[in-house]
């Protein structure tokens, strides 16, 4: 029997004493951490429902996420574990925590390895610990603070493991991680870096994102592609090491180039930027008026637009929206170039017909309303200092259709630079329902915030004339074949709101001889005949009609509105025109169909607002009139393949053969160009013009609706018709049963002759 000396017994006692004290000390540290000695610890309720700010999602009618509504650094789209591809989870486990399914929050082997190697062989944080850090502890540069936080993370990790399943922990972790570039969570990251949903990520794409978990900055595929590829290959090697992929697969995948489809998701980038801004404001107002309905609620609580993960379902179709934005860019880039070339010798460019004093007044107003002035005022600068800063050259990035320009320029000169741009608005509505399918409020939301769909009111020109004709047809039971003289009409002072002197409208071609059918008159946009119809029905009657069609802007009850002298919004005009295509029934244009909370509970559901405006026959007759515009009038270029002609003047080759009803509009001095066109299941309006009415073409050749706006409509519809996934009508407009209005002018003339002979 081996005898143990007293000295050895002493060392053994010391060893076990130190061991027991160490264990007790560690347990005591854990207990102190649990008591909150090292900092506040999450409560049971916080562990049960850890706060994770979830951005509101905007989802199109075809199921595509158009964008999110988020606070800076909180653009998070929640993803369920079942929507994660298996290879993404495997890459995560192989790289970050290979014993994840075996430990209970703390990996003892990993911790011992990290301590013994002083961290040189990697850290010991499990996925659960990393989640604990993200949710509750954060980070610190102080060693003592970080050690305390590490102890807290251990305690929280154990509690999380008791509270959640392994899959739920993975789900929370990937939804919480910040992949930068406003990509919070795997849902936003896969969309921003690869334009995909997580479930559609390939193995190598999943490896890129998992590689970023070590450092989203250092291994970022956008800013550091070489380091990202190297890290991706490390992840793939780990997957092969633990048997998730074969060595052959690893070697093959490591050879692939990095292929990003990067698209940021700021409010001014991506698709439907102007519509998304409108949606954000609309939902924000809805939240203010609709508090949460919760049991045992002692105070009023409201949904948080940026935090509660609301889902906003909208009527916009992502495919139609894409085609609309492409059409705008294609035509406006070309038109802007023509405008710049034509006006290069204009001493007051980009303005025509105003004085230098008026130009300076426009620039000074822009300075007063500028973001630069607002920021400088907040910083304490006085007005003189602010004004002086606008004449100091500085580095800036300018918008151009050829791409952003880095330059040095004074802020005052940059204001004048931006005043030269032509702007646009496009709105596409489904007449049968009032659903908005595409919305382009301008040329670039980052540089030009003003929305030309629902904010801007511009003079509508001849696009107002169909309302006058429709009123006359409805009230006087006229046929499109009814004839009126082209001769001048004098409307005396006091009649129909005429003041000062009698109103004598003129025709653009100065032709006042003979009779003309209503169909030919609208196709030719003959002013005197529009004025004659207005004289017969009165402006008040026309105003009553357009009010029923949703036009709310002020309209003076004067005869001159027959020529489109009033300023209205594009959204009002397209909504009203849709009434004609919907057999005389007006549907209030709508974009938000419903709002759900993050659990799928419906919080709001839109109910369609409709009303009868005019009878089916009058609506159909008005459609027939507007079909004449695209057959023989200013819209006939839609019918001809004009590829051999001057694109700048005539637009692009369309060659449409299907029924199209529409109307162009051009205002005084060519300041505004309009075209609103309809097929049976889609009504689309386009406006083009400068920010200020003095920014315009010098001649009607370029400064008319048929050149400025119609080409956008044509390009848009051409793209829609060639998209096999869309069903845009090419059929006839629905004809009412027992139509009593004669549409065939030969028959109309014959019947009229027979009737006159019978009377004689």
C-alpha cells in the first residue's frame, strides 16, 4: 500500500480546495450575473418576446416585395426557419458552431480550446451566445466590461436554450444579424445582395452570406469582393469537412466567380420609389387613426410602422411597374438630350420668355426651401452665411441620364443645373376595379422628391375636352357623328363666367370653314367645336360630371375650361378617364388593399368605392370618340410602324392594331405635354414638362403631348404586350346591349337625310 506523505496530502487538499472554490466562484459569478450584478438582465417576458424591430413590408399584387418601410439600420424582413434552405443552415453550423445541436448554450470543449490557445484557434461563442449578444448585451472595447458581458451571455444563452428550440434560435439569429447596406437579417441580405428570397439562394451564395457573419464589413461582397470570395471558400471547405457537400462539389464551387445582383433599399432606390413614399405616408396616417385593440389595455397603444413587421399589400404589379419605369427612362433620356441641344444658344436657358430678375427669384426661392439651408439653420448659421455658402464651390454628385456625375460646383449653379430637367408622371389604373397597377412620380426620387402623380397640378389642355363631349352626349343625346360648324363662336361678357371682354376661341390651324363630326373634331382637337358644346351644356354641368368622376381640384365655372385651362393632378385625370372604360361607373383609385400584422392577422381591408356617373351608352360613345384620336388624330402615330422616321419627332415604332382610346394634350407655350390612353382593362396617363412653366420647347414640333408624353405610353404598352406573363387586353371595348346611339356615320347621315326628307 502506497503511503502518502503529509506534504502530498497538503497539496491534494490545496488542489481540491482550489478546485471547489473555483467551481463555486464560477457558479457565484453566474449567479451574480443572473441577479444583474454585471448589468441589467432580460426578464422572462423579454426572453419570451425579445424585441426585434421588423420593417414593414410592401408587397405587390403579384407577390413581389417592392420595398420596406424602416428606420435607419433596421431594415429587417422576418424569415421563418422553414423558409431557410438546408444548405444555408448547414453552412452556418459547419462554420460557426459545429456542435450546436449537442450543447445547451455553452460549448465546453470550444471554451477550453479557446482558453488554452488564447483565442488563436478561434473563439468559443456558440450561435446561442452570439444571439444573446445581439439581443441583450451588445459589445464593448473595455476588457473588464467585455468579460462581464461574456458571463452575461453565458447565462442568457442557457436561458434561451431552455426557452426556444434549436431551430427557433437559428431563425432569430439570422433574422437579427446586420449584413450592412441596410440589410438587417437574412431576408433583407439575400434580397439586397442577390435579389432573391433566402429559399432560392444557391450553395455558393449562401456561403457568401454565412461568411459575412464573422465580419460584415471585412468580408462584404460589395466593398471587399476578394476577401468575400476567400471567406466564402473557407465556408465551403468547412461544409466539405463535416460532410455537408463532397470534396468535388467544394472544389467546383470554389472556382465560381462572385455574382452579385446588388440593389440597395433606401427610400430613394429600387422600384416604385414615389409610390412607396405615398404608401408610407398613407399607412402612417392610418396608424394614427387606428389604435391597437388589446384586452386589458389601460392606455391607448398604436402600431409602430418601423418596428412591428406590418405587411402592406398593394395593387401595384411589379412587372407593370418595371415596364413603366423603363419606358420613362428610355424616352425622357432621349427627349432631354434634344431639349438641351435645342436650347443651348438660349441666353436664359433653361427658361424661355422670362426676365433675368424672374430667374433669380426662382433660384432664391429654391435656396430658401433647400435642404442645405435647413441643415445650416439647425447648426446656427445666419442667413448671410447661408447665402454666401451657395457661391462656394464644393464637391457634389449630380444626376444625369447617363449616370451620376462627380464634380465641383457651387450650390447655386447646381440649382440652375437641375432646373433644366424635364419631369414626368405616369399612372396606370385597372378601370373595372380602380386598382393602381403602376405609379411613376418622377425621374429619380433621390434627386427629385416632388411627386407628379398626386402632388403636382398642371394645366391639362385638350385632355379635358372628352369631359365636355361626354356631357354633351349624355345631356343632349348626341351621336359621335353629330356635326357642328368649325366657325368662330363669340361668347359674350357675363355668359358662362366670361368677364371683361367677349371670349372668342381660335383653332390652332386657323381653319374655320365647314362642318365637322364630333369624332373628327375631338380627333383634331378643334377648339371652336369644344367651345360650342360648352356653350350648349354650360360649365356647371361639366363640372358636376367631373366631380362625380373624382376630380376635386378647384375648377372655375367659365367657358374656357372647355380648352383645358384648369390645373389638375394626373391621378385625378386618370381616375376620371377610367370611368369611360368602365361603362360609366367610377371606381375610386386605390393602392392599399389590406394591412396585416407580422402574424398574418388582417388589420385593414379596403372596400371599393364606386358610383354611377353617366349611362353606358354615353360612356361608350365617348370611348368611340377617343378611338378616333388614335385612328386619325394626334395619336395616330401609335398605329404606324415608323421605324424609318425621325425618332425625336415621331417617337418609336409601335404598330398597334388593337382598339385604343385616348387623348393628347398640349398647353400654352408647350409647357405641358399629356397623353391618356385606354384599352379595355388598363387606363394609363402620362404627363411631361419642366418644373417651371417657363422651361419648355420653343416649337410645337417637340413641345406637344404627342411628342412629349405619348411615346412613353407607347413604349410602356409595347413592353406590356410583349410580356407573356401579363394579360393586357387587345380586344374591342365592351358594347352596351341595345345601343341606341348610332356609331356608323354613313348610317347616321342616311337616317338623318331620310328624316329630313320625311319632315319636308
